[in-house]
C-alpha cells in the first residue's frame, strides 16, 4: 500500500512537471524570438450607429465587412510577460501595450492593457472640451504553436463611442478569425 502511494505521488509530480515544462517551452519560444510579424490576418468587422441627424427615428444603421491582410503588423513578447503590438486591418492601425501568459492548455493569452487607460483619458478630454463623449475599447488575442516557428490564433476587439453633443452612438466589434505569427 505504501509503495502504491509513493508510485502515485511520483507519477503526479512527473505529470505536473511535464505540463509546466510545456507551458515554459511555449513562453520561452515567444520571448526568445521577441518580435513576431503578423504574416496573415483574416477579420470581420460588425458595426452599427444611431445618428438622429441622419434619421429622425434614430434607426440603427448596421454594417458588416470582412477581409484579409498580409504583413499586418506584429507583436513583441518580453521575458516579463509584457510587450506591445500593432495590427492593421481595413486601413485601421491599432497599437497597444500588452500582458500575456501561457495557460494550462498551451495557449498564449494576450490582453491589451492600454485600452482601459485610453478610455478614461479620452472620456476625460471630451468632458473638458464640453462634448461629453464616452469612449470605451478592449482587445484580446489567443495564440497556439502550430509549427517550429509559427503561432496561429484569433482575437476580438470592441469599440464604443457615445457623442453627447450630437446624441450619436457608434460601436463596432472586430473578430480576428485567423492570425498567423512568424518571427520578424
């Protein structure tokens, strides 16, 4: 009985170490290369706005757009699980500072950390300028290793702007259906 418990304990430790080493290996590959180019990007943008100046009934005006880009920016991952990114889609360039981690499934999860601060700053500036606008946005991404020097993933982004002076509401969501990262 005592021998069985010892064998189970050793097996559990080995499995835990193997799982942790997989995560560490993925982390190391990201920050050792450091700069990763977005080689391919597929996206969908869904937007809507309500503008009383266009329609007295404040009708919802929807728009859906899909596209692909090549060499669409890049991500930088550092050893302290921080970094930055720039991604260009449909003529829109989005940049930000990120925090990232590798989860137990082996996926690198990336969160933009500047969006919340930008929202506060832009809202405060609009209040100061007398327009009373609210500006909110957030982006996140997920990547998995799909080759020796390749990561493939997806992501989402949302932006909402409410213009108080014109009583206008605009918002959009972007779904990054496929992002391919290769060393820069």
